[in-house]
């Protein structure tokens, strides 16, 4: 039985004005923070239900505050300073791991299970986002060459990652395309998020 990959979630503490700032023009700082809190709690529950080890790379509060918020299920590790490349590379490891964010409302246990299964047969698994990025990337081992010098938050991320995988001769499995909730225009997909108490 292969060792399941570690599911590594990057999460900010839901402080108004700190989390989900791109939604503030539509929802205000408090509303954007509520959306972030809801999506993070939903994502953590989804990952724990998938049955693999869960690690949260946290920022914006101390470990105790995150533990009080998200419970004792996940391992908690503070994010390093720096940009996304630095944070991803720091969380990489020589064993299988899958990186995720907390802003994909339609992420399901089935999709996570598909990612885990795909990583048993491929070097890399990617869940493409409909904005040209990805909501999930998994690797059999650390692949800093897939993370360095990347134009994050652009529509070039997924195609450039695929190009690099091909250049390296890596086998890649792709998952269903999902949408992230990042910008005010994204909220139309999930009207319930605007009405969170």
C-alpha cells in the first residue's frame, strides 16, 4: 500500500482587511473575511475527510489561534516570509505531497481522492483553474523547477507548468477544471457566499 501524499493547504487567518482582499470592493473587509473563513473551514473539512495527512501552512496569527479555529486534525506549520514561490518551495518535501489553496468552493473529496490516486501513477498531478492557473498541484517529490520564476496570478501559470513538465519528461495527470473565488466577478457563481452570516 503506497504512503498517501501529504495534503498541504496554505491559509491566512480570517482578519478583515488581510484575507481575501480582492473581494473587499464587493463585500467590504468584514464580508471578504467571512468568505475566507467559510471557504477555509470547508476546505479543511474536505481534506480531512479524504483520509490523507493534512498540513496547514498558516499566516496571520499564531499556532494557538489557528488550532482554536481549525481544530486538532491538521498539522500546523507557519509559512515562511516571501512570495508564493518561496512558500511553496519551503513546504516541498522528498515524499509525495499535494499543494492546495482555500479558495475553490467546488473542491470535493472525490477530486482529492482522484489527485491522490493519480499521484501513485504520475510524477505530477494538476487541477487546472478556469482562470489559467491551478487550484491544486501534487508531486512525487520536490520539484522547485516547476515553482520558480513563475508569473503567479496570471493565465500563464497552468500552460507554463505543463510546458516545464514536458521539458523535464515528467508524466502529468490533469483533474477537472474548477473555478476559484478570487474576484468580485467570481461571486456570481456562488451567491450563497455573499449571504454568509
